[in-house]
C-alpha cells in the first residue's frame, strides 16, 4: 500500500574506478604535481597539477576504465 504512493528510485550509477598517487612533489612550471596510476588496468598519467592533499587522497578517475561503452 505504501509502495504505491512513492515513486520508484532511479538506478544507482556505477562506482568510478580511481587512479592513485605514485609520485608527487614540486615541478617547475606546474607547481605542486603528482603522477597517478590505476590499480585495475595499469594506466599511468603524466605529471598532473594538484590543488592539495584532497586531490591526492581522493585520486582521479581512470580515463580507460571509466570510458562509456
């Protein structure tokens, strides 16, 4: 009875695959930067500018694993 009053919830999105830091430091021309690697597919990024510790802890989405298929 109660279910008839509430609309169904939309399906949840798939979780993103994240790359994590392999090296970090100060790079001339970029400032604070880090390299990232995906544990699932092994994709490695070039030096990427980071905004702080939050970017390092969170990581970045892997472009190969998160491609729309």
